[in-house]
C-alpha cells in the first residue's frame, strides 16, 4: 500500500458495495414481488366472497381495502400517508449506500419492500393515484387485518429496534465507538 509523506495510507480499500447492497436489494424485490402476487391472487379469487377460515375461528383470509395506516388509522389522510411512504423509501435508498451490516441490510430491505408494496397499492388502486386502498387479507382473531407488506414492515422495524438496542450502526460499527474512526486521541489544535 502506498503512503503519503506522513506515513498515512494514501487510500483505504472500501468493502465491496455489493456485499451488503445485494442482500438489501434482493430482499426488497422479493418482498414487493410476494406482496403484489398475494394481493393479485386475493383480488382475483377471494374479493367479494365470504372469509376462508384456515385455523378454526381464529385465522382467516378476509379481503378488505385499507386507505389508512396501521390499524386503519388516518383513513382520511391517504395522500399524506403516500407521500410519507415515498419519503421513507427515498431515505432508505439514500442510507443504503452506507450499508456494511448484514442485519441492517435485511432490516432495511424488509422495510423498503413493505413500504413499496403498500405504496404500489396506494398509487395504482382505486379510487385515484396516491389515494388507493391497500389490499389487506390476513385476519387473526382481534388483530387488524394485514398483508405481506405489513408483516415485513413490522419484522424490519423490529430488527432495527434490536440493532439500535445492541448499538450496531448501519456501517456495522458499534454506535459511539470512536476507536474505529480515529487512530489516536483527539487533540485541541486551537492553542
């Protein structure tokens, strides 16, 4: 490795970008694909029919359209929720360039896929762009009806909470670990 006059490395070889971007992208694409496939099947074969009970009176497939957020909150704010989802997607894509942690790649891939899956419904389903109802269809007891995208969003957010709790940053470093960012003590050069 070449050095500068100060015996500092001239260039530090970065980890390959695809090492963490690839799993992130694959997970997001798979989530979007599964979400849209299941919603298309539900709309084609189950909408307008009675619920299909899978486990007693506990788990069923019950298609519904949700114009709100989780738990059907904010149903009159569909456009705002759509714009928020666009912002979240943009932010995730922006920070994905810093990914060096497989855990974060998985978590952000799940969140991106879930947000994009539901945003696709909001953009392309009736009644109008950015106002469409998200197709939800899995009903478990008293829990609100949900879909594949919702499940992936929840798991992804849960992983983010776990990673933050463990102190692992998007770059794979422990949060607050200054030893990985500097070679020695920081000196005050103002004197």
